[in-house]
């Protein structure tokens, strides 16, 4: 056990040293006014830390994770502040390069100790702990299209869904509502308790905010009908190039007593504009959140239909 702990501590120390070097480079670019390079380094650091926290890396204890959680948030805030030329940025978002440099010594200390040092900056905005993942409504397995019939029992998802209310964002933030209308699939009657999970993924396929499940479909004919509004839990301005809104169609398989993913769709940032009954192509499972390998579910004219509306806060 002691050898294992030592290896975990060494791995954590090595990763923290890499992050410290990255932060040092970002501050250097920032100090010299190389905004593009600085922002690129800040955003890379933010995504690297966030990805580790959301995957639950066991090499870091809870106090280290909480320190890194605050660091990721502050790095993201500085990336936005460095690009602001208007002077209109909220005061609690206006982190300076000098404050970023003050993070270098405690970050080095973090890599040399199992106990995290005090975080040197006073963050005025609310902190959402990244490590705390949203509750999952069901155990999801790949859909093998077998054994669709049988007694229905043991359901472990929430038939009422997990939709969240619209959030009010800081001044200038644009709230996006995606209405999931209906989906066209072959033989819609075979799908038991169908619903759609909606999430927002970054370029690495990591959740940018809480995912949401629609309630179970309201009706079936040649389409499966939902008619549900999904309020994205981050502003449009935060959904950058390479990110996407992901839609995963899921249904209950009674014989396996599990929820399965049948197919999926996505919307890119340039598609997030007011529209009605927008058709989205349907892709075969498994969902590739980075959108590198796309295979249509069918050559037929089958689509998921969504509508988009926006509110400027």
C-alpha cells in the first residue's frame, strides 16, 4: 500500500509541475502583451485541469482537488479578462496577470505536499465544485438492437426527466433554449420509455455544464414526440468553436433491465441561432463526442427536429 501511495503522489507531483510550467508560460506571454498566445495557454491549462477533475483521478486527494478546482476557474477568468478591450468586464471577473503570478508558489507547494496550501486569491463569484458530477439517471449500455421484447421491470431512470430551469447569466450573457420536438426512426413502437439526454461538450468531449434528460416521450406515431424545452446551463458566448450540443436518444430494455443508447445527434455553435423545426442528422452509436468518426444511422430521411430560441440577459 505504501508503494502504491508513493507512486500516486509522484504522478500527482509530475502533473502539477507540468501545470505550473504552463501557467508560468501563460503569465510570460500575458506580461509581454502576447494576448493570443497567453489565452491559448490559459485555455489549455483550464481544460487539462477540468478534464482531470471530471474524470475523478485518484492520484489527487480532496484538498488538492479543491485547490485545483479554484485554479481552473481563475485561469478561465483570466483568459476572458486578457481578451477584454472594452473595460466593461464585471469586477469579480477582472483577474490580473500579477494575481496569476501569485499562484505559482502555492502551486509548487501543492506538488510537494499532500495538504493543499491556502488559495491566495479571494474569488468573489460563486464556486461550483467541478468534481461533483451531475446525477446519472440510469446505467447506460451500448444498444445491440437485440431482445427488444419481454416483461418490463426494474426501471432505474427518472421518467419525469431532469430538466433544469433557465439560468440568468451576468450582464450580456445570452441564454439558449433548445426545444426537442420529435425524432423519426424506423418502427417507433419498439422503443420503451424513450427519452433524450442533452449535454454541452468541449473540444475534448468533456461536459461543460450539467447534462439534462427530457421526460419520457409524450406520443408515438411515425415520429417519437417530446416537445420539451431544454435550457442550456451556460451562455451562448461560452460555447466556442469546436464545442457542441449533444443529443442522445435512449430507451429502456426490459430484458437487460438497463437503459440503452440507440443513436445521437449534435449541433455546432454556428447552428445555435433562432430557428424552428431544424432537422439534425442522426448518427449511429456509440456517440463520438469529439465528432471525429460519424456514421449515419440510416440513409433514409430520418432526423431529430429541434427549435432554438434565445434571451439576452
